[in-house]
């Protein structure tokens, strides 16, 4: 794997010595592109988490069924990562396209009772595609001093969306 070059648009003359690496943590030019890259995959992550929860709490709760379901969802996500490894470099458009596909899967799961399991598997698949593509795009966007922080922000956004989605999914199941 080759390290992407440092982005030329960042002014490093104003480095903050208190910041590890000496680079300003959030240059103004990176905030919106970082959010545009992070939000679609984070929302997909929340949708996949909610669909997985609904699929696991639907039915009789047989341990064998749960094992196969979790294994199938994990394999679908792994297959998505394998697909992403063979795709060319992508950016915000590909993330938006994947989020749109995820929205269609969510609509299918919400409108058709029989669509829940296929939608959960499809959401896992496209989540497996979205995360590696987003990680590579963040690596290309961010300069050396903020790459790790940008990746951490993306991960934190994923966890926030997952938490909100699980709360909403749990609330909807009680009703």
C-alpha cells in the first residue's frame, strides 16, 4: 500500500505546537468535505445496525437461526469489502450513491415484511463497500497531521448513528 501524498492546500505555516504532529487539527477547507465523506457511510452503518436488530428480534429467537443470520450478515459485509478492494478510487459521489441504495433497501424493509432479511443482507453488503472506500477517500483528503483524527471522527460518526438507530429500532419494536 502506498501512502497518499500530503494535500497541497493546507497552510502549515500556522502549526500549533500543542497539537501532536504540529498541524492544525481542523483546517477550514476540510470540514465540509470530511462531513460529506463521513455522513453517508455513517447513516448506512446506522441503517444496517437497525436492520440487523430487527432481523434478530423478529420471529422465535431460535439460537441456530440467530447464528446463521449473524454469519450471513457478516459474510455479506466481508463480501462488500472484497468488492471495494477491486473498485477504483472514489469520493463523495460514490458515498452518496451507496447511501441512496441503502435508503431504497430501508424503504423495502419498512414496506414489505418479507423484505427485511434481504434488506439487512444488502445493507451489510453495501456497508462493506462504503467503509473501505470512505477510508481511502479520507486518506486522500487529509494531510499527514490530521489523517488519524479524520478517521477517528468518521468512526465516531458511525457509532453515533449506530446508537441512534438502535434506540429508534428498539422503540419501534416496543410499539
